[in-house]
């Protein structure tokens, strides 16, 4: 029962972006680096049975890059938008995890992903995980336990270490 | 202020080893994989200003491989032996960190390394970190705070992801 929390790649600077915050896209470097991360995950034999993304452009682009690399089929999932609540998706997750059996990936934003990871592993959030853009958190759950506070952390990595 | 906790590489099976437990060595695969990890760390530009190891053979061999890769000068440090206590080295560490300024690496054993990491980051140990052989934990400390409970986790990785 593996859950991967993946932060979107490097996006355009908020201060230099005139459009809607919702639509702020990845930079060219963000595209490239995310593609490299995706190729690396693929070469490690990873495939997500479910690949959900925040509906914001920078996250969707990240999930599409993962999809193009053959890692899974990207789907929008609104609870992953910024300031989403774990409680809004954890029940869905537990059902999905039991049905699919394979690894699940959620593409989203900081500080939400780090907060969620801490709640899933330690039962509470203390803002102690540093997750860079296009970085990945990996959590393993026992098959027979409820999720909150029962995960174990097996991966925390930024692209620098992966590429 | 970066601290790296590095678990020794794959060692001979305890049940098939007739010698002293203290002297149980790395296997051939353990040597090779640790060399690959060391080369990868070197290629990332890492260098430890201090590189301390548990005095047990499997840890010392791991630290020597890191030294041969040019990552630092290996030194024995008995508090890193199995069942060592964080309290026996944290004061030394805080002095060393201030003097050296560079990243410090400690080579040792599970479950000690995972326990220490949780205490340094969250202030208490809940056995929530999965650290494989030749795997690495990275913790960052603010310059002006005491260590216990004030670190942030920026890296948790097994060789599979690094190679």
C-alpha cells in the first residue's frame, strides 16, 4: 500500500505572472526537470494505479508529464487544490487503495503535501518535512490499519538526488 | 547545518556468520552497492567535513568506502555502535557543527539512526522512518536553535532511488 505525494515542478514566478493564479504554468526548466524525474521513476519500474492531480495548471502539467512518461492516467481531483483538507480525500483514498492494490500518486502543493504526510505518518502536522518542487514523498501503509497516524515514511527526495 | 545519517551496506547474514557479531562484514554486493552510492554522493558535490562511524566492521567498511570516494576522513566514534544513545553524542555534535560549518555524516545501524532522526526532528521517536541498508537520512538544523526537536527532514532515501 504505497502512496506517493508529488509536488508540482518549478512554476512561473507569482510576482511576474499577470494571469489568474490558478493558471500559473510551469517554466521551461520546470517542464524539463519534471520530465527527467518522470523518466527516472519510469526506469525504476514504477507505475501508479491511480494518478490524481490538483486542478491548478502547474500541478496538472506536472501530472500530464508523469502520464506522458507512462506512469499512469492523470485525473483532476479538487481536494488536492491549495489549502485542501486531508479529511476530504482520506476516506476516498482508503477505498481506492483497497480496490486498486497498486501505488497511488497525488500531485499537489506545499505546504499541504508535507502537512498531509506528517498527519498520515505521525498523526499530527509539525511542518518538519522539506519538499522541493518536483520532489516526492513516499508513504507505506499496513494493509489492516486505518490510515491516519499509521503510515511509515520510506522516501523524501528532491530532484537533485534523483537525477 | 546539514547532518547525514547513513546506514551500513548489506552485510553477511547473522545466522551464517561464525565470527564475532562485532566483526560481521559487508557482502560483495554490499561493497559494490555502497561504492555506487558513494560515487553518486560524490558526483552531487557532497563532502563531509566530519565522517564518523560506528566501530563495528560493517559500518567501518561503509565509512571507508565513503572515504575512498573522497567524501571525507573516516573516524571511529563508539556512541554510534548499536543501542547507542543520542544523548552521548548530541553535545559533541553541536560543538562540532559550529566549528566545522560543513555537513557531518554519521555511519551506523538501525533502528538507532531512524530513532535519532525522529528525536532530532520531532523531539520523540515513533519508529516511523524506513531506512534501508546504505540508505541515507538528511536533516537540516537552524543555526541558532538547540538541536533536539528543531531539525527538518530534507532527505530519506534508499539506494534503489539513488542509483
